[in-house]
C-alpha cells in the first residue's frame, strides 16, 4: 500500500469522524450519516473496494469510540464502501460507484443491520426497518459523493492520483 493511499485514507477517516456530530440524523436506533456515504463513493473511486472498506471501518470504529456512532455503522458503511468500489472498478463510471453505495448500504447493509439491532443492541425491529432510512441517507450521500468525484477529477492532483491508484485497467482512458 502506497503512502499516498494511506494519507488519503487517513484524511477521509478524519473527515468522516469529525463531521459525524454535525450531520448525523437519529432514525430508529441508527444514526444515518450522509457524509459517510459520500466518503464511501470518493474512497471507492480513488482507492478501490478494499481500501474503501478500511476507510469505512476506521470511521465507524472512531465514531463508536467517541460516542457519535452506533454498531450499525459497520455493516452499512463497510458494505456500501465495498460495493461503491467494486461497481466503479468494474464499470469505470462514477455514477456506478454511487449506485453501488446505494445498493450496498441502502438495501444489503440495512438488511444486515437487522440482526445487529435485534440481538446486539436489543432493539426490536422488523427486518425492513432500516431499508428506508439507510436508502435515504445513502442516496443523499451517494449524490454528494458523485458531485465530489466529478469535481475532484477536474483537478490536476486528482488526475495524477487516479493514474497512480486505479486498481483495474490502469492504462485505459478514464471517461464518464
């Protein structure tokens, strides 16, 4: 893993952790956090699925340690980050990273959160309880992340970063 990637991962974790108390919205025992979903999209595009998952894990862990998160941050954030990175890696389209975030967090992460809420947190909930709030949060965050990716791509630093860190088809032309 390159130092550049580690630094970028640390910056994304810091942004996610520090902004958690500002932009988190409590819903049904979870704290929905659109900023994390935007970070997942950015990390998925610039770092790939594995490192995006590490960013989501680090942010979720720190948020839980300082009391601004819940254990539900792990399945939603990590699954969404993985799918954002995977969809981008397979398609090379930033909007697919956003779609991956929405699917990963909004549906799969929400469904995985049910047993965590039920058995670990002791909060009785229906299986689909988290689908709507997670989908709304990840939808807003995915759009925000898409806007950030499109904006960042137009900077010289980001273009150089993409040339250095693209995990698949490194020599292919980068088009949207």
